[in-house]
C-alpha cells in the first residue's frame, strides 16, 4: 500500500512528537535544596583540638652508650678479708704448756677489770638463773671466771647465748663444767674464758682451758 505525501508528513509528525514526549517523561527532575543546606549559608565547622606533642627524651651521650655495663656481683666473688687482730699474746712457736702473758696493747674487755665488769653485767641482763661469780684467775692471759650454778636454770644457761656478752667477745667463750661433792651434797660449777681475737692465741687458750679450770675449782673448794 503506497502512502501519499500528506500521509508521510503526518506519520513523521507523530514520530517526532512521540520521541519528544518520551524524552520529557524520562528526564530527571531537578532537586531544589532548602536555603539552610547551601554551603554559603553555613559557617565553617571547627577543627578538633590537637593533642599536645611531648618531645622524646634526650639520648645519653655517645660515650655512655659505648661504655660496657658494669659486671654484676656473683656468688663467686670473695668477701673482703677481715681486719687484722687488735693484739696478739703468744709468740710464734708457742705451745700449750706455757701460760700466755698479758699483751701490752690488750683491749679493755680482756683486762681483768673489764672482764669482771662485762661478766657481772651479762649475769644480770641475761636469764642465767642462780649463777654466781665466785672466783677469778688472772695469773695468765686471758682471765678465767668460776661460777657456781645453784639451780637448774643456771646449769642450762650459756654465756654464748647472751647478747650483751657475745657483742663484746665475738670470738666465743670456752667453758668447762664440773661437779664437786662435799658432805653428801653436790655442787655444780662452770668456768668461763673468752677466746682472744688472734687465732693462735685462741687455740692455745682452748688447749689450756681444762687444766686451768681444774686448778681453779680445786683452789676454790679447798678453802
């Protein structure tokens, strides 16, 4: 079927109008923002506060960094040597059969007066029971004391456990116990002799202590 020119013009008009209508329907509508949302109406937002920056600690000098660390003390480190004894009574080569003389530079606790004073103080300050000083022998160095033990507490007491005594006589004290019978009764005695600070003197004092104790008890009980 052939169209006439007028029909062609009408058909073309319809197609053009339909295309324009389709473009109008599919075109997005413009969005109008409210006045409050425009950027030029809003003030700039404030920036958050910045935290304070602490400068890093200063590095030590290079000499300290290069120095090796000090060696830590170990259990194998030997202790410092003890101080030398304050005095010595014996001569090199002395034996136990010769009494020791009092040295000229003897310290106060080993003098006869000092020894008696410290012993009486210890008997008062420490729980020595009924222990009584009955005699002393200062014919040789050091002095030896004889005490009578009049109760069970005294028989169990020991000057080596008395703090006022051992703080002065740090080398220890040699003691010898003895029992004497007279008229059917038993009498208990204890002799005490402090050990001098020099090891050679202390050894000789221990070797002579039993002989000296026996003689001191005999001299007291035979009165």
